[in-house]
C-alpha cells in the first residue's frame, strides 16, 4: 500500500461539513444510486484516517522534548513541591523594537508547551514587549512529577517565577487550558495583572455539568491507549484547514508514545486532565477585577461563539473578538490576523 502522508488529509471539520452536505442533499432520495453513493463517499472521505500510516522515519521523542528546538534560550526556575525538587522551564525574551516597559506572560494549553508561542513572541517583542513564555510543571522541558496538580498551585508557581525575575505586573495571556490558568491567576492576583487575554479558552462552563466523572486511573488508561490516529484527529480538530507544518505536533505526541518514559508522562497528563475537569474557574468570571480581552478563532466546536459571548457578558470589563474561519489555535493558523488584533488591543 502506498504511504499516506498528513498533507493528503482533509481537516476533520472539512470532512464533517462535506458529509453533512452530502447527506442533506441526498438523504431524501430512495434511489439505488444514492443508497450506494452515500456510504461509498463516506468511506472515501474517511479513508485517509482509517488507513493512515506512521512515517517510517518517526522515532521516539523524550518526554522532556530536549530534541525539540525552542525559538529562544531556555532558563530554569528551581523550587520544591511536596518535598520534590522541580524546575520550571521558561523563555524570557527582551524587546527587539523600542522597549515599551511592558511584559506579557504566555501560558500554554494542555497539548502544547512554550515552544509553540514562537510567532507570538516575535510579534510582541517586535512591538516593544518583554515576553515570558512558561512551560508549566508537567509540560515541555519542565519537571514532570507525579503529584496532585491544581490551577491554584500553577498560578502560585507562575507568580513565584515573576517574583524571581523582578516582574511586578504583566499582561497574562492564556490559550486553551492556559486560559483557565490565566483566569485563576488574574482572580488570585489582580494587582499583578495588567490585562487578561483569553485565547480559545476551554472551561468556559463547568465540565462537571457537561459530562460524567472518570477516575484518574481511567484517564491514565485512555492516555496509555492513544494511537497515531487518535493524535492525528485531535490535532486536525484544532484547525479549519490542515497544513503540512501542523504535522510537527502529531510527530511529537506520537514520539512520546514510543518513549520508555511514556507511562510517567501519561500519568502526568491524566492528573492534569483530572484538574481541568474537577477544578472549574467559570464561577470566577463575574468576580474578575481586570480588563479582559477574549480573542479567539470562531470555528472551535459547536456553540463556541455563543459560549464566548456568554463569558464576555459575565466578566465585568471584557471585550470579545472572534476571528472568522479560524479554529482552536489562532496564533498558529492565522498569525497575522491574531497578532494584529492582539497588539492593537494591548496598545489601548
């Protein structure tokens, strides 16, 4: 069989749209040709996912991603958690343009780490900002202890890092799960938060009201059972149109499955997923005391725009900007539009 590369894939959302269009246009017909056409077309559209092959050259990736290049030098902040010595990796990047005296802290999502902020760091530093991009404990090049994880502790760790760097206040920008952390940081430390920016944040509603509870062991087992197809579909779901350069994160996640340390990272991921489920931040929206920008791709799953509007209406001082035809990772999928809107609003 000929190898299928990721450049051959339709995005998951594109395939779904095509399937819905086909069924809506032909579903009312009872002709033999249409009865054959629908399942045959569905099979063709799904073929690339069902029979995807992992590129032969892909090997293991360490859970500390030491072989993955970061766009700027990585430093480490050392401290202890529950008597465990840990280190938190971060990039502290000085302005390239005329310094404006302001700092932006970037908080990553569950399936990424600080490296993916490369374009955002470039855009902000060019405009005069100092940028600090953090790998939270459990992610990227930071330590991965098996401990209870909490948004409160992550916020406290981030504050301790800023204290160590002499940063008294900053813009706090969080993407996806990082949006939940950014919300908790701004709620807990309003005096340290110049502005809150939420980018395609998850957790705008309490997950406990939306789905049933799973034990950490069950979540861990689901991580251990991940496959290449699972990873590929998850990453495809983040974008409206799949591009070859997005394959990088498929390769990293698949490489982790091949690492002898994968069980450790799988448990860390399970503990963080349990945190996301069991530690909602939605009730804090109404009590935020800082100016908030919700800047997101509009095409991020069913009812995303509606929930983003509800969140905006709940936060006392919030503005909503949705980027059309952009998915979960706007800073990657539409960097020019995203960074233009971000910097324009930070200047106000």
